[in-house]
C-alpha cells in the first residue's frame, strides 16, 4: 500500500486552471437588474444598487447563450473562446459554475482584476466572485467577499449561488448582488440542489440547510476524512465522499474510499465502497473519493484517486467480490504497469439506489520507461446534459497525445512539470472527446470544471506562469487562470 500525501505535490508544481465553458442551461436568460457601474457596498440581505433596463451581473447589454459545438476531430485539439490569467500572482481560482443565463461564475482569491463594476458584500476581503459572459471574454462584475472563496455552486434553475469561504457559507441571490443568508465557520466545500437544499462541509461535519437557511441536519463523520458534498433534491439526497484509514489483515494501514448518501434529516440511505478491511484481500492500494457532483443529466459522478493497481476501484462499489463495470479503451484507461503511481478513477452512479453504472481509470504514462504508469490526480468532476463526463486536475509526464496538444491552432510547449488537464469523455466512456492541458511551459492544477448546454468551464491555481493565452482581454498577470470553449451538442 502507498499512502497518498496531502497536499498533492506531483513531481512538479500545481497550476490553477480555470476552463470556461461557452454553453448554457435550458432555462434561457433570466431577467434582473444590473448593478451600478461604480463600486458599491452592501451588507447581508441588502441589495446592490440597480441600473434600470439591464440584467444583473451582465452589464447593460444582454448576452445570448453561446451555441453548442461539434466534438473536436482530435481529443488533443481544442478551440477555446478565451484563456486568461485572473488578477495578480499570489491569487488562485478555486471553483467555477455556469448560471441559467449562461454567465460563467469563477470563485477564488483575486486582486487587481481590471474591468467591470464591483460589488462588495459584507466587510470585503480576500475572496471574490468574477461573473463573465458565456464566452469568457467579458468581465461583467466582480463581487468582493470577506472570506477567501473555497468552493461555489449555482442552483439549477433558480440561479442562486452557494459559496463556501474560509469565514463561512452563504447563499447569494441569482444576481450575486445580495446575501439571502449566511452562516459562520470555515467551510471547505458546498453544494446546492434544484429546490435550494444546501450542504456545507466544515472539517468532518456536513450541515444541511433549506433554501431559507434553516438547519435541517448535521451529519458528523468523526474519524473519517471528508473531501466533498453533493445534493440531489429530486431524490432528496445529500452525498458525502472521502476516505477512512484503518488496518488489519494484509493491508495495514490502508485508506479506503467511501461515498455515502443521506436523506435531508441525516439518515443513511446507501453507501458505496467503504468495504470492511477484512474483505479487501490483496486490494491494499490506498484509495480516496476526492470529489462527488451531480451532473446535468441527473446522475451522480465520482472522481477518485488511488495509489497503485490493486485497488477497490477495480471492484464493484457495492460488493468487493464482483468486478466493477469499468470501461477500458487503451493503456491510458487501464490500471497496468502502474507501480505506486497515483491515478484517477471516474465513476457514474444512480443517485437514488447507489448502483454503479460505469467507471474508468485515467492514468498518464512515461513513454521513455516502457510506458510505465505515472501520476495523474483529480480535483474536479461534472457531466453535461447528455452524460458526457468532464474532469480536471494535475498530471505528471504525460497524458495521451501530450506532444500533439493544440489550443486555438497553436501547439503548446512541452511538459514542464505539473500539467493542468481537462478530460471530456463520451457518455458511454468509450471515446475521449477532449484531453488537453492548458500549461504552456508553466505548471499548475485545475481546481474546478463546469458545463451547461453550450458552455463548459474550469478554474485553477497557477504555480508557475506559462499558460495558453487566448482571445479576449487580459484580466491579470497570474494567480488564477480562466479558459472557455463551446460545450457540445
């Protein structure tokens, strides 16, 4: 067994990458008011000053939703609509999502972002949300927050924005102009369902709130590491992912991934992985369920991490005695010749029953060493309306087709240590539609991905400058990075 270290430092520095998608939800643009062009300051529950005749966060001129596109002819070629640093060096982009009106919302810590009106909520501070058009080319508004933004999610349909910061969790209105409610305590991850149920992760406790901010339950997983949360209001479920460390039999110690589903009262409904250690046999590779998310198709998605090929992810999530429904297409989706490389595992679940529907290994390879497996780890996962899986993270040398990666018609510089990657898989997991990096001589990690209709997006942290620069205005010199490209038909 090989312990997975934190924070992940993969042979190289990490790059914060924010991939922006240029698609939209099916609800169409939402009418609202536009904030004043100059800076404003509002407290919790107080509206920002409106400008008549516009749309909140969009400026005076309406922005149409971008049209979805055909899949690229090669997974190594992509034509982004934008690629830009965000703010000054020292900042980071941590999360991204797409609103029903096709705005891209990026969260993180940003300083000196040029352009667009600014709204300050509360005391203001290190955290910020950036609202951009669906192509990622126009900054529509900067929203300053007291705490550094760790995570965010937009409520499907309603458009309200749930935000996790190091000072608490809050639910902003759809215009990001005022706070509907907020609760204190450093919050690492947040999720919001279609009916407005919010799940917030603090340490090893998940607190569940209703749309008005009333506490519905607290789910405590003491003795476990909790990494992420997701909410499905259609089934009334809250999902929690992470790992527990234990010992016994051949595997001592060992980290075992888990995904749990609870109702909104905090009662356990089902669990995935989390097998008893005495049933592992020789499956002694450490495993973690790093990210969970509801896809736009109504399915639950997992991005996990494992250290070596003898892993629980090779077995059914419900029964370690049965094989997993994994799809293998080539050596980059096969757990062979892995050694102790930390690689990614993606899976799809029925959120109501917990039944695992599909899974796939994602691994990099060292071509100069007999195609030995190398490290690639995830920090983001989601899916579009058709069930195409979008994932992102950081990879050591090198992903499939790395030397051929071309963005906007230009070939990227060779691997320089820590590639910020994004992968798009077909719904049946049999084709890689896109697998690219955005590091162009630099290093970093994708921290968030999002997709809705014709918009796809990702957010990240830049450790070493040298990222692909695309069309649109310059929004800074480093720290965070943003890229946008059309979602798929």
